C-alpha cells in the first residue's frame, strides 16, 4: 500500500505542528474540544477539498491520499440512512479504508457514497442530516479517546461542507488523530453517527 502523499496532507501540516506542540503528552482531549455551533466550524483542508470538488472523485481521492485505480479493501463498510430531500429510502455507504501511523499521528482514510433516486448534489454535511462529520478513535487498552487534531476551529480533516457530490459518486476523505502508543496496533473507530463502532481496526 503506497504511503500517504505529503502534498495531500499539506493543508493539515500547520495544524498538526501547533496541536502536537500543545499536546506533548499525546492526549488530544484538550486540543480537540469541539465548538457548540456546527455553523461556525472551520475544518482544515477545505482548500484541498475544494480542488478535489473541481476534479470530481479523483480529486477528493488524491486529497485523501488514495488512488481510485488501486483502492485498498475497506477495513469496514456499512450502509446507513442518508438525508436526501424527496427520498426517504436514501442510503449512505460509509467505507473505512485504512489507518496509517505517521510518526506521532494516525491518518484515517474514508469513502462516502450515496445511493438515492435523487440526482441533486449536496455536501456530506447535508447527507448526514445537517450534522458535522466528527470521527474519533478509541484506544481501549489505555482507555483513551482520540478526536481529530484541532487548533481553535481548524480541524485536521476533510471538510464536511466542501465540494458537493451527487448520489452514485464517492466523496473520499481523511482525518488525522494523535497516535496511540507504538504498542497499540488496534483501535476502535467511530466513523460517523449511525454506523456501528468499528472494532479491532488495525493500524498499518
């Protein structure tokens, strides 16, 4: 499996440096407190996501460090209800592709695909019922929750209010977390509300 492209994560670099300096213990609980208002959320890598929107699926895949022509088998995949106007049966397929340890961080890679009769495009935020995307890891061995690295309102993840995408298209995304200790090789992953907790997810 090819390594994450450094250019794909360049938008998160400043956030990681600042956040890791503030969290030298490796516990990102204080630095990743979320704002009460999702409308005020400013997620990191929005510029990268915007470029991805202009290039379609391939652009979002590149920004997430994935090759659409050589996607890894998902660690976990599940269909959950999607919010689509006029289609109460719409589903959102959520894929967790990989967890990659990079120094003091873990980079997670995801895919979101809407199955609906609608042809209207929307943000991931909209498909989630106007809820922000807030994944996290759980290190059950050390009883620690690892949220997306954050400094102020800047989050080291693909934005849920970046480019819009249509049903049938896949929106690829990444999120960056403080890494658990090196001896922790498996974690639980909460990918999105409504999806079962992914257990025994291996960190590569």
